[in-house]
C-alpha cells in the first residue's frame, strides 16, 4: 500500500506537470497529516524545499505546539523554515472578517510575501480529495456557479495541490505505516463550522450508501471546472462590448443586458468579480427584468445601482468599507461595527422567545445572504414590525426620541435591498417569523 501510494503521488505530479527540479519550492506546513505527509513525499522524491508555517494564535498552547512541531520537522528533514506569528482575531476585527476568512487571508498574504522576498516559484498546499468534496457542498450551499462548484484548482499561478488525488484516510494510513507523526487540530472535531458539519454529518452517509461517491464527485467537479473556464472566455469577450468605464464606475446598458439569456447566469459571470453573490444577483436580475428603478445592492467592496436604463457598479470608498460589514450564511458572530450574535434554531409551536429591542427573529429561508450591516442613511425606509406601511428611518428615530448624537451610532441590517432591523430599536416586517417558518435566525445585539 505504501509503495502504491508513493507511486500514485509521483505519477500525479508528473502527469499534471505540477513541479520540476528547477522550481524553488515552498511547502505550506501546518503540522497536520496532509502537509506533513506531503513534506515527507517531496523529501523522498529528492526535491529541495522550504517550509512556511503560520501560528494563528487561535488555540492557545495547541497553536504553539503546532509551531514547535513544524520547526522540529524542518530540523529533522534539514530544510529551512519560515514562521510567522499573527494576531488573527485582531486582524479579523480590524478588517470586519470572520475568523476563518481572516486566517486564510493572512496565510496567503504571508505566502505571497515569502515568494517576493525569496523567489519561490511554487507554493505547495496540502488539500486532498476530502477537502475538495467538502468545498463542493460549501459552495453549493452558498449557491455558487460552476466556478465554485468546480472546487479548488489543481494549479493556479504559483500554487499547486499535489494531494488532490488522495483521500484523508489514505494519507493518514500512509503516515501510520511509515511511522510519520503529525498533529491533530482540535477545531476539526466539533460541528461549529459549516465545513465540519459537512465532513461529519453529510459525507459519511453518502459514502456508506454510495461507494465511490467522493471519487465520482471529484471527477464531475473537474468537468464543471472545464466548463467554467470555457464560459469565462466567452464572458471576457462580452464584457468588452458591455462595460463602459466612467472614472471608477462601470456602466452597463439594461437594454443590452435584456438581450442575454439566461440573464441571471450572465450577470453571475459578468459581476461576480465585484463580490456580488448569487442571491444578490438573482434579486438584481428580477429588478432588471421588471424595469425597476433605484434598486441598490452591495458587496464587501462595491455598490450596485440598478436603474431602468443602466446598471452602475461603484467601488466603495475606504470610509464606507470601514463602517460596513457583511454577514455570511454560516456566520455566528459579528464584532464590528456593532457586536451581533447569530443563532439558527428550529421553529416549533413550543418555541417561545422573549423578543426585545436588542433581539430580532427572522425567517431564515426568506433572507438573502450575505446580510449587510451598515449605518442608517437619509432616505432609508423600512416597515416596522406590526405595521403595514413603510416609514422613513429618520422619522422612526425621531418618534423614538433618539438624540442627534445617538443617531450617529445607529445601524441597520439589510437583506437584499430590504431593511430588516434597525439594530437595537425595531425589527422590520420583512422576513418576519410566521407559523410556516421552518428555520429561525435569532440575532442579538450586545
């Protein structure tokens, strides 16, 4: 088995031309089974390489133990090692990111930094077949297009993933048979994160009832990836005729968009580079087809205005970015610009929750993610819970006797283009819980 696994690895990187002996190689080593086995395989093949390790300081002594382990492994294999200590939680707070996204951004930024400083031509990542399958379901839940459903690329720019052919169990079995020690990440044990839920609850029954499921899905993902690349080429050509750049704004004529079918798919490929997700683009599609005017949508970096005659894509100014945050579908906490806790619960006749101004309940399935958390603005309207007609937020704040100073610290939570909560003051009627609600999203302001 061990010899077979090694030969599979050797054949895989050779067939796909992932790396050569002329490359200057950087291995991303966390201390887990995948990256440690990868290091031993590269060493066995005779490659020269260096290690890169990021201590995210998220698991206390365990994180420090990982760093110590990686340093010892580098000494054992006689390879150089680069280590960076980062304050992930502070970075996440400062840049309004989830902890997972912050860790990923810090990691890749460090790799880029090392490549620039040391001339590395290949950065080797330890993702394997199970990671790929989990990524498919994560992107499916987020309503991704073909590009997302195609999963992680085998090679992109300097980054390569030579273990995508192998299952986690095969990698760990190779480690045991070869006497290779590795670290276990305790954060992978629970089901707090969506990836862990998929790993522990969704994939095992599929594998049990459909033998070979993961291999078949991985093959299908490769086909989807090829389709996505072909579509991107067609879209790139169409962009040249559709987009008109005016300063920093991109303008697209609605009359030209209406000639494209299916429009939602076209908009996904035309506009996803600006950070708009599938749900936002579906709402934008309906606005275009219904000739609606003045519809406003947002992403982490851009604002989109849908008017009767054109769509305008505007980059957010730095001060706007600093005062806004986006809440993803699986996020449980927001620390900036106000502190929110989010919890998904099942609805039932027995469910009784005392609602206050600092807590709001929403029908989870009616929400359009990501939710936008931003300061209220003049002209904002919402339908206060219990009322039928809309009301200006400015008038609502006056009625509530909110002082001028306090108004500067009032934020609204937005789903699609509907304000669903004036945070800490009043929920809106939009996406409210009814007897037909299956899943409730409870949001608390603390």
